[in-house]
C-alpha cells in the first residue's frame, strides 16, 4: 500500500481541491497518513497571496528536502523557479492535472464530515492591481450549472448538511456562460433535501447591476441559505479603490450593504476585507477606511497588510512596514469595538441552529441562520437542529447551550 501525506494552505478553493484529492486517492487504495514522516509521498498545496505566505511555503518545501514531494497550487503556477531553487527534486504539478484525474471517478466530492465544498468556477473577471491570484488562476471559467447541482446532490446524499460554494469571485459566476449566481442558487435550493448553503466571496462590482442585486436578495430569502454576505471592500477611499482598479465606489459598496440589510436587518452577517498600507494610501485615505468600518458595522473583518507581489501592476511599489503595522493595529482595535457592540445585542437570545462539526477543544459548533459560530458544550449529534441560548461573547464567536422549549 502507498502512504501519502496531504498538506494544504490558503483559500476555500484550495481546501476543496485537497478534499477531492483525498477522496480520489482513497478510491485508489492509497492510505492517507497524518504524519509526514510516515509517508512515501507528500503533496503540498500552496498559496502565495502575500509575501509572508509565500516565504512560509518555501520554508516548508525546503523542510521536505529528501522526501518525494509534489508541489501544486498557486505558488507552483506562479513561481516554479523559486520552488526549484530551494528544493530541486520537488515535483511541480498544476492543479489542472489532478482535476483531470478526478474525472475518472463519478462521485469524487469534497467533504469533511458534514461540511461539503463545491468550487463553482476558477479565475475572475477583475484586474486588481495588487492581486497575484489572477495570475495564478486566470480569467473566469464557470463550471456548468448541471455539474454543480449534481455535485451538491451527491454531497447531500452522503449526509452533508452545510454546502460551501466557493471560487475566486462567486458573484461573477456565469458571466461567461450567460447564466448568473441567482440562477444557480435557485437550481440548488430546488434539491429536495435538508441542507444549508454558505455563499462564498462576492466582489462588489458583481452586484452593481440592480437586477442582479435584486435577484440575489430574493433567492437569499430561501430558508436553505445562510444569511451570510462576504463582500470585500478593501478601502474606504474612492481614490485608492480606483488605484486598485476595483471598479466600484464606496457608495456602490454601501448601497449593496443597505439593500441586504433592508431585507434581512440584524439577521444578516456581513463579512468584509480591508487592505491597509496600499502604496498610494495616505493617512487621510486610511481615516476614510476607519470611517467606512464604522458606517457599515461588519460582523467580521479580514485585515491584510499590503504586500507587493510579482507579476502584478504595483509589484515595485510599497510603503514602510512600520506604517502598515501601525494601521493594521489601529484597524484591529476598531473592529474589536464594533464586534463588542454588535455581539452584546445577541447575548441572551435563543436561536435555532444546526450542529455542523466537532469543536477542536471539545463540544460542537452550531451555526444559526446568520452563520454565527456558536460553541456548545452539550453533546449534540452532528446534523441535528436545536434551540440554543447565546450565553457568552468571545469576540469572533459565541458560547451557548441547548434549551428545551
């Protein structure tokens, strides 16, 4: 028997890939080990979205010198020369090679317990000045809707209760095939099974069109969709957004947020992203980002310090690291204030939630319709729905307990 060790980093698309690879290898009688030292072959699925991540990947690749190592993912696509420089014996393979192998089996799906991941396409329609992901993943190629619906059905038939739709820009889905995300979601929710859907990242430019925005909000009303919106704004300055080539304004972003909140109110969980320290970002621009943070009051914020990446429009531009670090620290403190204010309103509330996975430190993780993460110590069976009283705020998640009504 062959023993393989799989290690993956980065986005949900990468997670989907490694789960499918694991399912494929198990069908080929390959034993997946949890310890790299006990493997015949290591597969390292890489990310290079920022310089720090790339450096961590190269360190890993160097660490596995002397082992049979296959490197795939974004770093393998963008900088194979850097990989060979630290480990000349590493085998570099594009993810596309593996996806061709997956076609051999009819029911290769990406699942981890009761959670399934479906990549609905690769690439995007954007041309952001700082983004290396476009270099690695290319332009938008949407997966045929029938294939996606079939994959979701296979997942729920296997007992999956949470389906995560992922891609580099889920909101742009279907632009290349005269179809749209609302159309796809309508097809998926028609599957006659009990399950929930988490929609992945949607860039604001995908929802500037009023018709698309309206149709998406309408389908979000379906009980199978978590009321979770990941809408990365990146900056509160229109000037910086223009430099980034993001193709929307702050007002465009706020209009989308207002439209969703007017329908779902506090039930909506808004997640957004900010880049701090972009080369052209002044102190005034940064203040505008802080102001926007307080205007939109997101439930979750991903803060990234700008990192110059090769093959991008602004690869030779940067500002002092201490400035980026200071701005990141300030924004982090402001987000904590917002979290505290929002989370207080949920303490003591009883919500209906579904147990989706085991907690890393015991208990179970329950998701309510807002996609809040609630850690419950009660011994709930995964997949069961219960009434949960939210008891404690832990900044990025809640603690609660089951109540009988």
